[in-house]
C-alpha cells in the first residue's frame, strides 16, 4: 500500500493533548499538517480494509455496494468531500459513474489517490480544498457524500453544511458519516474500559493534539445530534434517515476507538442521509 519507504510508517507524535476552542483557520491548518504527516501511516494501516476500489462508510464496514445510501447514481455528477486516497470515488467510477470529482485538504492523501489511479487504471479527478470554502459553483452536483472525510474536523458544522448545500443541485442528495456524537462521552478505547462515561455530552470543546510549542497538530470537533440536525435544516436540507450501524459479527478488526467489544453495545458511527428540495 505504500510507495516511498520500506519500513512501516508512523503517525505524528503529539507533545500534549488539550480540550479547547479553535478558530476555523487554526483547525484547517492543523488538518492539513496532520493529514500530510499521517497519510502514509493511515493508508498503510487501513488500505486493505478500505480497498483501492471500495466504498466503505465506516469502521463497522457499512458498504455502499449493499447499503445503497446514495440511491440511483446513474447519470449523476458526484462530489466526494474529504476523499483521502479516493477509494469511494474510484468505486463509483468502476460502477460506471462518469462524472466524479473528489477533494481533500491533504496533498499527501491526494498523492496516494494518484498512485492508486495509476495502479488500477481508474482515474478520479481531484483538487486540494477545504470543506469550509468549496471551490465549486452553486448547484454543480447531483450527489455529494463524505465517508468520515471532512466533517469530523470542522469547528463550524453549520458553515460546512451550508457550503455543501450550496454546491448541490435542487433535488440533489447529500450523505455523510461521522463519529457518533455519543462517543464523545467515552474514552477512545474499544475495550470494556472504554464503556465508562468520562465527560459531558454537551462539552463542545475540540480535542486538540499539540506540539511542544502549543501549536495544534491535530483537531477533531464534537457536535451533538441536535447540532448536526440544526445545521442541516439551516442549510435547507431535509433529513431522510440517520443510520446508526451495529457492529457485524464477521468484523473482528479494531480501528482506533472502534471494535467489536464496544461496537456491539454502543454506536460508533452516525450516517446522515439528506436531500435538497
């Protein structure tokens, strides 16, 4: 899965962890910095599960080939938000979708996308961009989606959702998956020890990993279910479904705080299915 080193790559190591507020600009800088440094390790660790040509919505293994959350995409122009190495978009291309555009904040992730393009012969047009400021015209896409792409990493959920609604055509569909908000009450531990509530569900301070100078290296943001619903409604979108996948019996992998022990009793993912009237 890796193209530049012989040894297993490592994730960036923080100097400390804080819970604090962040500006949009600081969060975007941290996202670019961390994902550029983590992309090699991420693709090395999770590439086989994601598959070079595969559409997986979440660590539980919700697969678009079976779930069909995007609906009928024949003839659709589709945007992937926070594409990583473009696995989901590449699967759509393999299914015969002609127009798929993908973007990510990380240049290194897009370099992995290009590498897989060349290996598979399925090319996905990509651009480096921030979900908080989309470089696309109004009403450009029939479908937009994000599989744990950008939305867990934005401090202003309403602004990012409004940007997505802006580029969606009337009658279009938008589906995205994020960490289930209830997970923020519990430690990032997939074992029995991770089942003890540790903090308030209503504490919206960001989780921030910092270097020794206090500079943000990584940031993840908590929004409650109500925050997501409110943001979607404010953006003019209609919520059609919210999927909370149960952990399947045939999935024994551990992915960070996700795993079969806790995943079978506590939801780890929320998938919102919406449309623009």
